[in-house]
């Protein structure tokens, strides 16, 4: 879809290659708790090492306030990476400046150097040209494999490409291939499933998908706002009153593509132990709120999903963190996994649901980028992608 240079288009033999990875992983007491993002970058790292490159890895971690903070150090990430690969893994206590320069100068082909958190410098998030130049001075080539940060124009994700030949890594390539093709040339019927709390987060996505998808199935808090726009009383349910007119407009322009819940699981408090019952669609009783889609909705959604050629899913169908209200989300996960469709899942909560349901091996592609995958679905240009060299 995007005619960008890939890591395989670069001559990396004997070169120092700076790779922007997304190693923003959960760390507790110095231990990496989930290494999915690290293992996702291994194909690119292995390829570079096997082809005679010296590999420098840079990433942000957490939200330090533009200054060094030991809580957000990349050191535990470097230690964890060392347990996953056979190559020597070194660590530099800064990502630019004399410490980084010295560490990069000593790096040999076949070795890996993990640089300290890029966000320890305030200039990173400002896409400061001086920081971009300093990062670029460490290497001969640049590879962006951090799809999860590709929607941000920062020094390490975008600016550095102004000063080095720049290509996409294998993870980035896979994301472009699946998400990009889902939008540009989907196998039909193309079914989008959208959930989560707010319409306002996904207005652009809905508008773009209305021009591309054959069906849009909507659950979660988003559905409440659409239902209220149709005149259903929502009582204590989460509703975005300030976008009701927009919801009406989207429904009017949807040509019947948008499917909303036909029944609902309601509770008398936002609590896993609250009294709950399942109702057909209608006014929610005073003091109650919708916390999941009901079984009839699951059946209706599953019927559409079963005929799909491509399914893109972003956002849960209810408050799936509470077991009592997780049935809708898990049932949709099963329907997606059981379908013969090309299935693409993005967004932290939908990915968690698939992982928790143990169905991840039946999904074609699980995206590593929440915000980035949404912006791609919205049809926006991602800064971290657009800066890469064209083939």
C-alpha cells in the first residue's frame, strides 16, 4: 500500500543502524511484566545482526517529565532483551551526548546497544532538530519499527529521518500491510467492529469507515450515545450528550451500515457485584445503566461477522474488566476467531480481550499500535511513516 523502503532494501553490512523500537513496556520492581512489544521487534533485530550490522535501539518508556528518572530507565528492558537474544547487549546511560557517542563509537557489528529513554530529553517530544541530528550522528542508517509511536512527530520517530537514509522494519511493514490494505483494498464484505467508551475518540474513524466498510457494528459506551440520539432513555448509562447531534448525523448518513445493540445487560451500580439483568432494547429504568451488550445482539453481530471477508475490531463491547459484564466482548472475540475473515485487532482493550480469551492464534493480525492503528483507520498520514524514504 505504501511504497516505502524496507529494512531489506538497505545495505547494512558493517553499518551502524539506529532502530526506533516501541519498548514502552510495563515494568515492576525492575522486571519487565509483558514483553510482547520487545518480542515483536526481534525479527528486525535478528535480521540486522545476521547481516553484519551494529544495532542501536532507542525508545521512550512511560511519561518522564523531560528529565532523567530512574523509574523510567531502559536498563531493565536492556537486561530483558539480553535474555532473549544470543548477541551481546550493551546499555548507554543517555541517548545523545558524550555517553551515547562513546558507546556508539565502541559498538561492533553483531552487537546491540540499548540507548536510555529518549523522553529523558525535553526536546524529544518537540521534534527538536538538534536532538534529531544528535541521534542521527550515532549511526549510518535509520530504521523505524515502532508502529505504536508512528502517529507522533518526535525527534526519534520522525525528525531523525531528515539526516539518515530511513526505512521501515518488519513490524512496521506488517502493520502497513494489514491495516493499510484493510482500508485501501479489503476483501469483502468488510466489517468494522467499534467499541469503547466514547464516540468523540473515534469520529474520524467512523466517518472514514462509512465510506469503506460494508457494516459497522457498534457496542460499548459508544453505542449508548447513538441509542440516545434515537430517543432511547439511557438513565445512568455513560452518554456523551455533547455529541448527540453528531451521532444523529452519522446515523442519517450511514445508509443502514451502522448496527447498534438490540438488547443490553444493565446494572443498578457500576460494580461487578451490582444487581444486573438483561433487557430488550428500550428505555433504561431510572438508577440503572447499560454495562454490556446482550445475547440477542451477540447473535446478530456474530451472524454479520461470520460472512465477513475482512474484520477490523477496535474497542470492547462492555465493561469487560468486570467479569459480570465481559460476556459480550468475549463472545464477539470468539465470533471473530471462528470466522474465515482476515481479522485485524487494534487498541489495548480489544487486544487484552483476545489474549484473555486465548484466541490470539486464530487472529490474522494483532496490531501493536492503539493510537496509530486508529489514525490509520481514520485515513490519516502517520508522521513516523511518511518520513521514511520511498522505494
